[in-house]
C-alpha cells in the first residue's frame, strides 16, 4: 500500500477514474431524478412522456402567442413538431396550423398580456384627456398605487383682497385614473375604473391550443428532448444502480487520493509541494475564486438537452470537481505535515501581533524595572488613572459604563490577582517558619517585586536546607566518630579493668603498689563511665534507643529519686525540698530512660551544687501535661548559658577540676525528646534550673 501511495501513475489513474465516476454519478443521478420527476418510475411510458412533454408544450404555446403578436410566427419560425390554434378572448380564431394530425400531447393554455397596473390622481381636462398634478419624473414600471402630491392653495394678501376681482380661472377637476403599461408594446393605457382595466386585460388574453405531433421529425428541440427521454427511459433501472455504484467507487478513490497526498517515491515522510506551501487561507480564497465562475456557468444559463449542452455541463462539473479535489488533497498534506495553522496568513498575523505585544510588554517591564519600587507602582497607578481620564473625556463625563467595566473587569481582577499572589507568599513563609524546608513558592505568573520576593524566599529555603544538610552531615560524622572511637576504646579498657580487678584481689605487700592499683581502678572506672556516656549520648541523639512505652506515675518516681539520693545529698551538705501533688500524676514514657534523666540531673546536683544550700525538686500539673523542676545554687560561677550547658562536653566548672564528662545534661535532653517531652535549662546568676515537661495521660 505504501508503494501504491508513492506511485505517481497510481495517483494519476485514480484522478482519471475519479473524474469518470463523478461524471457517471452526476449523469446517472440527473437522469434518475429527471425520470422520477416525470413519473417514469410510478406510471407507464405514455404517462411519463406526456408529463415530460407538458412542460415544453406550455413553453411552446407561450412562445407561439408572443411571436404571433410580434408578427414573426410564420415560415421558418414555426416549430417542426408543434402545431397550435390561437384564439382571442371571444373565441375567434386568429391563427391555425393544426391539420388534425395525431398528437402525443395537446392542451389549451391561457396567455395574458405582460403588464403592470397602478392608480393615481390626475387632472381631467375638458376634452377628456388627463394631466399629472405636478411634473414628477417618470413613474416606476411596476406600482400598485401612487399617491399624487397636492400643492396647498396660497392665501391672498391684503392688496389682493382690495384689488378688483380678476377673471375666474378655468375649473380644474382632479380624479383617480387607472393605468396599465403593456410591456410588449410599451404603450400606456388610461382607464376610468378598475373594471375597465380588468376588462381590457381579459380582452387581450389569448387562448392557445398546442399540439405536439406523434410523427416527429428531427430538427427542433421537441424532437431532441423526446429522443433524450426515450434513451433515458430505456435504461431507467440502470441509472439508480449506476449512481450508487459510482458514488461508492468515487468515495473510495477520493479516500485513496487523500491518503496518498503528499507521498513521494523514495521518501519516508509526506512532503509539501509548492502548492501546499501557499498560505492555507489564501489558497482557500483562490479556490473559491476559481470555483465561482464555474458554478456561475453551471447554474447560470438554461441548458438544453442537446449534445453541446450536455458536454458543457459535464465539463463544468468535472472542472468544479477537480478544483475541489485539489483543495482537499492540499488540506490532507497540510494536516499530515502539521502546517494547517502554521502556514496561514492569519497565523502569521497572529504571531506577529503576539511578538509585537511581547516586545512592547518586555520594553514596558524593563522600563518599570529600571524605576525604584515606589516609582514603579506610581507609574502603574498613573497609567490606570490616565485610562480612566481618557474614558471620561470620550464620554463627555456622561456615561459611566466604560469606567464601570474598566474597574469591574480590569482593576478588580488585578487586585484579586495581587491578593492571591500575596497569599501564596504568606503561606510559603508560614511553611518555612514551621520548619517545612520542602515548601517552595511557585513564581509562575508573578511579576515585579512579588516575583523577586518569592525568589528571595526560595533562596532562603535553599540556604537553610543547605545549612541543615551540612549540620546533619557534621552531626552524623561526629556521632559516628564518637561511637566508633568509644567502641574501639571499650575493648582494651575492659581488659584493663579486668586486670586491675585481679590486682586488687592479690595481697600486695608493697603499700605504694596498692596505692597505684587503687588509682588505676578509680580512673579506669571513670574512663569506662565516660565511654558508656559517650555511646549513650550518641544513641540518644540519633534516636537509636528503643522506647518501651508505659504509664509512669511521676509522684512515685520523685519519691524513689528522693530516697535514692537522700543520703548522698546529705553527705554533700545539701537539703532536698520536694513538692508534689497529693494525687498521682501519670505520663507516657519509658521507665529506664526517665530514671536515667533523674539520675543524671541529681548526679549533677551532687557534683556541682553549693554545700549548705537547698535543692528544690517540684512536680506541678499544667494544662494537658506535667512539669518537673530541679533548682539548686551552683558551687562554681556559671559563665555559660543554658543552651551551651546542654551541649556535649560542656561543664559549668571552667577549671574542669571536678569529676564529670559534660555529657549528663546532653543525654538527659536527648532522652526527654526521645519520649516526646521537652527540657529547658535556665541560668540566672548562680541559680541553676532545669524544667522537664511531658504530656499527661487522661
């Protein structure tokens, strides 16, 4: 099929076959309709032929009457196969060339004169003639009634009233007359009444008896029409079938030509020819201009059923079909190549218009951007005010509809659009404030400062994302480093602790050696505790610890902490003051992690609190939760903030002379966050305060 579509010979043969099918369809359809109109499919041959002859017979009667009136109905002007008897209105015979021959058709036809009739007012003279009231230019050829213009009678002046009476003018009588113009003679007839005019029409109406002879001879259009009718009637069953068959074949050939349009031999894609490169709307206009004279010639004159007439009609039909086929094939090529709209004068004009508007808009935007922000918006508002002023001036301050529509369809949508863009900026800023670093502002459709502000927000988000990512990488690296180093140290340290323990069990005689062993045992235990704290801090900060959720009664936990650390606090010279509600306060958490928090905080109190002071441990209920507060006076001067104390390896003892790793508070804060709680550290002079808050269980 592809080879067939690319073949020029196949396309040419298809065009020729299509022309043949178009002619066959047009001829067979016209013949079938002509026979159907004359009753050939409903009645027999006699009735159909008589019906066909009635049309041409009436025309021949009318022509005979007119030719007789003109005096040319004689000799060669008389048709060969037509005879007639012309009678006047009274039945008197005016002409007769019928000699009682056998006829195929005979009928009497009334032929009235060709005229136009109207009525008007005129002056009736004494001698019976008429004159117009005023000399208007000629009357129209056809009019039913024309009203006359009556000139008003002038009033006499004072001098005329005192002057002697003049002789009375002749009396002018105005009457209505009935007029008729005979088109054939060109004469105008005047009647005193409409009845007289009707009577004249009746008297000049002819009665023509027409006869078409059965024994026809060649030589006139009656014989030609009859001969054509006989041929059509002989194949009356063939014409409908030929019309349907040629229509189907024509449709298939037409579809093939559309499918093959644009394909050329040896090419893989359809290609436009020089005809298809003409702008489509211009090409369509050229096709219409080419079709117009063809249709004018096809439907203009009254074609006769002779060889010349049939050939001329067939040629015009074929020409119209070929022109239409050219347009359809060009359209098919353009559709395949996607150039129906692209290669179009309207499309070119539209693109030029859009380009010009974009250029002007770009220049306007550049001009606005060159101005400062206030000057920019002042220019925009000034332009709107200027347009408002122009509309007011154009309507002379009267109509306010243009201004109303300007504000309704321009200013109001612009204001709503501006508010919508501001809302987008506001929502994006809120998301970024909430910590949603994936929130971005869509700058599509934004302009001027709004777009710049949106781009700044996106840049801030990207910067924060980069900083957070860098911080997370650093945090992960530090956590992994601490974990790996602690694990590597823990293995040899375990051996050291084990061997120190074995040395303590030995009975050493040397007191100095025993002192060395005690120091080793104490420092190795401290180093082991530091490594365990490091690993716990690393796990807690990364969330790697498991949480066994259960209901915890904080009142019981506070009593347990007071009992556990009561003796140690007394040895350190500290007095514990505990305050809690009488009823149980329950929160959700992990008992091991919660006790580790209390253990770290109370251990810090023992290490760093000023002896001889009080330590306050308070439990209070708050809206939807419970708060636990630890307060004490620091032994050393606190030179750091609460946030810095929560960092790892940071201690309030700047000299680092006391025991401790500086990880206790960091571990406690991580464990509190792991249990969905909050921990805040406050330093006020020497007052050290830690607040823990957890959601209560209802």
